[in-house]
């Protein structure tokens, strides 16, 4: 079975996006990585159809919470309210270690909540663990 995932990273911080790309490269993660700078852009990308679209099958969202225009929790509420998108797998990848954010994210059915590691080496290890998780996890 093809384990290729279509990953949408929703993060407005260019350094964090670069770190995810570098961590993917270092871990030899070859899944397509799409990037949205905020929740509004991410919803547009998820709702797009046709050749430009992120395939609907085996799609996962890595979501930062602290973003302009529409933050991660607002994005999650909108995503879960959309019948076409409500089952999308979302893993929060954020700097927020706030318990209220964690509780709200889990109440919105996230598959995981990862606080961004401070060092790049720890970040690479976190991405490796995440890759291992989704390679053994059965996603629709």
C-alpha cells in the first residue's frame, strides 16, 4: 500500500517552515509538503479542486496556532464545521505550551499536539517520530 501522505503545513513563520523542510530532508521524508501562511489560506487550499488541489486522500495538516488573520484554533473550528473537511487529520505543531490551547485543540479532535522543540536537532527528531507515526498509522 502506498504510504505517501499529502502534508499541508500551516505556519506563518518562515524560519519554522524552513526548519520543517530541512528536517524532512534530513529524515529523507519525501511526502509532498504544501505550505499555507494562515488558516484562511489553508482552508482555500483544502477546498481547491482540480490539478492544483492537494489530493483529498491521505491528507494531513501540521498546524501552528499562533498566526495572523485566522489562528490555528479558529482554523480548526472552521475545518470541523465543514462537512467536506471535518475528518481531515490535524496535528498541532506550535510554540504554545498553554494547557487551554491543548485542551481546546483536543476538543476539536486533533490527532496530536507537539510543542516545537527549541533546537534544530530536537526538531529533526520530532519530525522523524512524526514520520514513523504516520507511516504505521492507517489514514483514509
